[in-house]
C-alpha cells in the first residue's frame, strides 16, 4: 500500500483524489457532530455515501480497532500495575473507548470506503 493512500486514510480524505475531506472540518471534538459527513467530495465529486446502509461494514473495522484498544489497555495495565482490579480495568477500557470513538468512527469509514473506491488521481474525472 502506498504511503499516500495510508496518509489519505488517516486524514479521512476522499479515496478517489486524496484531496477532499470526507467529514466536516472542525467537528471531531463535538460529541453531536463528529459523525457528520460531506455528501460528496468537494474536489472530485465522488459520492461519499454511495447507498443507504453502505457503512454498515465499517462496523467490523471499528470492532477490530476497539479490540486492539482493549488489548492495549489490558497489557499496559498488566505491566504498570500487576495487581489491578477488574473495576479498574473496565473503567480504563471504557474511558479509552469513549475518548477514541470519534477517531475510530472516522478511520473505519475511511478504510471501508477505500475498499470500494480506487485512487484515480487529481486530474482524472470520476466515473462512478
């Protein structure tokens, strides 16, 4: 996978042109608006929600990221405090997941859309 593709996934850019934003800018820390997406890419016109329910598959990607967060918190806690309680572990996992929800949500959708929309470059017109 190319570095430009990874960068566009991380920055939640359009998978077709790697330029336009998938999500509304400045909304990631707003709990009621972090999920607001642009209808189409402002640069190339690629539809960012091809059909209703399209992003249901992103749930599985999100599940994988959340599992990684659970394991990371568990391993870190086991190293830093070997005699931890279950309450502490569940509290830390809950806090970590709540804090990372906007990021995981956006990255999961970005990855899911990139499975179905290939990079065409900046100058090529969209055919879909």
